[in-house]
């Protein structure tokens, strides 16, 4: 058998030696026998990776502890940049530095208080919907064209007025915006999911 292989591949044997055919044939036979199993494992790996990528991240103990401490900072008057409500107060010194670090850690854990949905009147909505219920583009709050108004970030500093996102700065029945496409209607409610 070895003699026959030598005769069939004298050119290859000259370059790689007698072991080339034995190992390449042996490897091919093993690989061809494993191919269905390898395909199954590869498919299983792809499915698991896909499921994992679409699942909610599991919060570890360290992040839970960080967010709990961040909550204490908020209750003591730390002013959040993550959209969280905080108690009235003026935090200074080491406590301010510590709470700022805690906020950065909470953000790294994915914590935010920004709402992508509305409850009740939508006064706390801070999402990025910028289209009215009828599909009209929202006018930027800083713009006075085509509709002049007084609902500006300077006049309503706690209302989250920015860009052309739907907001409810003045107690309407829901989040709304001015119509960027004309003066009729002047403003309109936005279609934002309920929490």
C-alpha cells in the first residue's frame, strides 16, 4: 500500500517526503467524518451569540451597589446629568467629587433615568421623538420660525427643552411640539408610547 502511494505521487514525495500522503489522507478522512458535527456546533454557536446579543444585559452585583450609592447622592441633592430627579440641595467639596465619580460609574453600568415613554401628562418625557401624531416634523425649540413662541430652555429650564424633541413644558395633556412645516396647526401633540 505504501509502495503504491509512492508510485502515484513521486513528484510530491520528492518535495515533502513519504509522510505527506499519509497525514493529508488521514486528516481528510477525520475532517470529512466530523463535518456534520462541526457544522452543528458552528450553527449552535451562532444561535447562542445571536440570542445573547439581543438579551437584556444582566446587572452584576457591583453595578447594583454603584446605582444604590448613586441614588443616595441624588437624595442628598446631587444634580444629575443622567436625567434623574434629585432632591434640592447644594452639594460641595469631597461629597460632590465622590458623587460625581459615582455618577460616572453608574453611567458605565448603563444606568440612566431618561424616559423613552410617557406616563400621565408626559412632563418627565426626555426621549427623542421629534414628529407629531399626524407626522409633521417638530420645529426646534430655539427657533422662532415658522411659529414664534416663549417656550424656550431659558424660560423653562427644568422641562428638558432641546433640539426639536417633543416635550411638555407647560402642563398640556401630553408631550407636544411646534409644527416646523407651517402655522396650521401651530402645535400638535406627539405620539409617544405609554410607560
